[in-house]
C-alpha cells in the first residue's frame, strides 16, 4: 500500500526495509505498474542523532543528481563511514 500511495503522489520511498520493499517494487514492475523510486538504507546504518545530518545530506545528493525523479529505480545509501 505504501508503494501505491507513493507512486500516486510521485514520491520515492526511503526505507531500510530492503527485504520487503525490493520484492514489492519488482512485483509492481512485473505487473506493468511503476513506482516513484526507492532509496534504500542498509539495516546496519547508524541512526544516532549525530548521523541524521549526514543521512539527510546523502538523501539530498541523490535527489539533486536525479532531479527528474527516480521513476522505477532504486538508489542505495552506503553504510556510514567509521571514524
């Protein structure tokens, strides 16, 4: 249902639930339906308060690089670097 709503509103879905959303997106494409894109985070991605700005910047970079949208594609945000 989330992919359907996001597609209708032309919004990409950002999730770390890769195991569920990748197959759902593939099923939509196999049925000839599209989606507005997936931005996928590894489940190990750090979600501390300090990591939020870095994550927001990475999402912004993806959206800037694909200003026409992410139609029917997926983009990965890599694990956060270790310091």
